[in-house]
C-alpha cells in the first residue's frame, strides 16, 4: 500500500478522498500494462547509463515522479547520484520528511543537494536565471553532465514537445517515465510502498486534483496560477508568510 506521510495539514475530508484514490491506485498497480511500462523505463535507464556511466545524475524534487525514477535507480543498483535542487526559503518543508524516509529506505544511494539561487524584489522571490545556470554547470562538473528526470509529457506542452522530439532519451537527458500517466505513477508508488509527499492529499476534500499539485516549492513564479495561490494560502500559510517577511528583509 502507499506510504502517504501524514501531516497536521490534512483534514478529515482530505484523508477520506485520499483513501478513495489510494484504493484505485492499488487496483491500477495490478494492471498488466504496468509491467510493460516498468520494463521499458528500466531499459531506458540502463541504456542511458551505458552511454554516460560516471557522467550522469538523477534530479529529484521529492515529488511522485522523481521518487519513482529514484526508486528504479536504487533498485537497479546503478551508481547514479541523486541531486536535489533546493529552493531556500521557498522550499516546501514537507519535502524534508519525504527525503529522509526515502534515504533511510535506500541508504546506499549517492546523494547531493544544492541551493537554487533566488533573489528578492522587496515583495516576492524570483529565480535568478544566470545563477541558476551556474548551479547546473557546477553539478555537471561535479557529478555529471547528463541527467535523468521524472519528466512526463502529460504535465505540460513543453514536455510533450520534448517527448515528441527525443522520446525517452536525448543525447544528454533521459525521461524513463515520459509516457506514463499520472495514475501510473501513483500505482507504482503503491506497488512499492514508496513515501508520498503529504501535499498530494491536501485536496480541500477533492477540490484540488492531486495531479495539479506542485510539491517542491511554495510561491515564486507562477505561484498564483491555476488556483495554486489559493491552495498555498490554505495549506502553507506559514511558509508564504515567512517568505514574504524575508523578501522584505524582516528575517
């Protein structure tokens, strides 16, 4: 069964909806198509590793997609480091618990963290693009120039374009679950008892679909779109408050 990490943020209605979804995930986990999806993803990772052994890493955010790929790497026994780019004051605090549970389950994985540089305009925080590129460049120098990710074409237009152009593997990137559906990922996590970020159950009793929830950061660019601002204000008000005070120089 799934290992949803429980949180004080969850309401009774949230958990009722979650339990309904989790039952469907357990059913989907037994679908014959899952075996084919997993085998194809494993083959993509192993092929990419054969091309970039010693020069690649896997990016993780501690969301469902990246944990799925990280689990595949850990269980395949490949020496591919995991890298989490943290968002400083904008980091979703529940990511820490997910990270700690996963790493305790797989203590042999190689793990790195780096801080993503954000700058303040005195009101909000914004990505410092040039410094962000520098972080990626340093990661390439330190742990590998090629990377594996949990990118899926279902999530955004630019990701669909990436999959249409390159498929599972480009010269320097690998998207082993790029063709998976949202329900496939939750089914995989259910099948392997992987830790699930508390935010996925923070649905306001089903108002916010779990496939639309972002778990790696709070606020920042795009924070007000698609109901995200309302969701963040409901479930992470203390993070929003702290980030705004820090942007104004209050802490």
